[in-house]
């Protein structure tokens, strides 16, 4: 069992036992570790103690953040829906697949793919010379799901397995704290190249403007694109996000601060949110 799988098991146990407020000993026992080893594992993964992390997991904390950060979120998104945004202190540039590219279904296009471990489980990634176009978070190292999805999306493309090329992107997304990666990120935007409707593209650009450690609701996003009555359509567009984590749909909750679902598993969504929360408060 990987570190993330142990963490995910612990978080799911905490969610199920929320009313009982399980102790550190209870959680450690559930994942078959001593308190000492669990504390060390958790601190290595999250960067903070389990106690601090548990505070970030609470529903009350999410409700408070949504209330306090509404004006900040409005200010953040008020700069407009341009194609560039900041993530982890560096630029992310999002471009949409053109109608002609969509029509040819990848004819003449080479897509590079790989499977890599991340703090949130294995990631299947695919990219072209134009940018990253698929990132799925998986529960194991079986490449079948991601590869089949890539073939269905781009049936006429040439697919090439290239671990080193994809690893460079993974490091920029998930391991961005090193000085080398920070310098590279500040100079070269991370390019995203995605297939979607104009409505979906606008939603995904809005998501890119939610900073790490902050939250938004589906209604917030609908207001941002000047379609306040399109909350359901917004939810569908968020659910169609092709790039887990990098387009941060995990930062969108329901109005009551409940998770609101996540196609890469709700436990993973909660892990992402709490980890971002504690790291944001450490800055």
C-alpha cells in the first residue's frame, strides 16, 4: 500500500467517524500503524501534524472559508477570463482545441503519455507539443483506463509512451517547491491544450483563478461567467474537466460546504483541499 493509499484510508475513516471525533490512536490503528509511524508518515505527506490537518478537514472550517473568502474570490476573478492564470506562483496558459483539430480527431498529431506516482495516487498524463490535454488520477498503476480514454478522445492520433517527457510535467504540477522548478515555472508557462465547448472552456478558465487554499461554490462560478441561473450547467462543465488537480475543480463545493462529488473520488478531493489549506496557512 502506497503512502497516499494509507492516507486516503485514514481520511475516509475520519469522514465516516466524524461525529465520534476519532483520536490519533484510533486512526493509526485503522491503517495498521503505530501512532509514531502514522504521525511520521502523515507529517511527511502533508507537511503538518495530523491534528492540524484534521482541523482543515472539518465542515465548519469549509463553511467559514467560503464565508470569509467571498470578497477575495470576487476580487481574484474580477481580472477577467483570459487564457493565462497563476498556479503555485507560476503561469498556466490554457488554449482550446480548434474546430479543425477537433474534426480531424488527432490526424497527424503525436500524443505522449505516461503513468506516474503523485501525492494523490497514480496519475495518467497525456500531452502534445501544444500542451497537456489529459490528467487522470487513479487508484493503482493500471494504465488501461487512461490509455483507453486517450484513444477514444483522439482516435486518429499517434500515441507514444514517453515517461521522461511526461515526468517533467508531473514535477511542475505536483513538486513545484524546488528552486529549479520555481525558476523554470516563472519563465515558461505550463501550457494546457484542451478539448471542450466554449462554455466549458470559460468554466475551466474560471477554475484556474481559484487560488490554492481557497474555496468557491458552484454559484460563485456561475456568477463569474455572468450566468447566475446556470448552476447545473456549470456543475456539468466542472464534471467534464479533463485535467485533475491542475484545473482545480476540487476547490468548488456546494453552498452548504459539502464536497459535491468528485469523479476522481471524494476522499481524494478532501485530501487535496486539506493539504492545500494547511500549506497555504504556513506561508
